[in-house]
């Protein structure tokens, strides 16, 4: 539950940064994306201390923590947030990526993907 809350809070912080930067001078995605890197790192610092990959966030079964974490890591990669400081998060992401359900859920695999 704590991981789900932390991931949700991180997403909310990133959204606030995007909204704050959505004035006429920053309508391109690059400017808000740059601003999201700092809150992503802060949230990831916390999450890195909370999880215990084995291979998923809290053991050998996928939990809500994994389901919440994978999209956050996906977005961090999309926004070019360096993940080398977060080996546990990266390990969980790699383990989840081996599962068909996570692959099917990727944005680029959706019917309306551009």
C-alpha cells in the first residue's frame, strides 16, 4: 500500500509541474518534461529504500506495488531520468517486463497508440 501511495503521490507531483509549466511560452513537451525529472528522482529515492526485489517489489508474486511502479519507471525513461541510482527499481522493472501482461499494457502496444 505504501508503494502505491508513493507512486500515486509522485505522479501527482509530476502533473503539478506539468500544469505549472503549461503557459504560452512552454507548450512544448520538452520544457515540462525537464521539470519532471527532479520530482521523479525524489520519489524514486524513497521507493528505492522501500522495496526488496525478489524478483518483484516485495517477493515472488506481482503486487499492486509492481503495477504502480512499472508505469513510473516507463515515464522516467521516456523523460530521460537517469536510473543508475535506482538498481532495485530497475530490477523490478526488468522482472515485470518479462511478463506478458506488462508487455501488453505498454502505451505503444495499445490500439490507439500513435
